[in-house]
C-alpha cells in the first residue's frame, strides 16, 4: 500500500487505468506531487511530457489564471489525443493563487472542440473533465 492513510485516490477520481498513456502539461513548482505519484502508480508508468510522440489517453493540464490562452493550450493538448481520450484541466481551488473561474473553462472548451462532462475535487486543485464530442470524430475532418 503506497497511499498514506486518509489520502484520496486521485487516479480513481480521474479514471486513470493501468497501461494508459498519460501526458502532463503545465507542470510547475505548485503542482500536487501526491496526485502525480498516484496517477503514475495507477497507469503503471511515468507521466509523458509535451514532447511525447504517441497517442495519448489522458492529458493532465495544470492551468492557472495567468498561464495564457486556455483555448490555445487545449488545442495543443488534443493534437495527440486518442479519439476517446480525456483532457483534465487542473486548476487551483477558489481562494488559492491562480484560481480559474469555472466559466472560463466552460467557455474555452467548446471553442477548442471539447465538451465538459464532470469535475473532481483533488485536494488543493479542481479537475474539469473535457472530452471530444463523438459526432465530431465520426462526421467532420479538420
């Protein structure tokens, strides 16, 4: 048993499964190392960085209010994403430095061709789960 007593199982909340390829974008000194370690344990490998050249199952996008244009970041995140892949936008909770309003994510997601399906409480961070609409994958080609 690796998780400390009382520690949340972040990977379960994020739906991370063994042998999934998980890419991490936006890492900085403030990211949650416990969350990162839990995800690595669950998927059975290290988190991939922005230079990964394989198809990605899950993207963890650490995002803060002053990080720039969220739409651009989401467009970059979905480029290597599998058709059924998931992007988790991880933002600091309300009241913490860098907090991002949920409306900002809700506004950016459709512009990037994604839709928000759920959210997760991840300690000092909040996760917003974004997916590609199924009809887009079947109908249109960009």
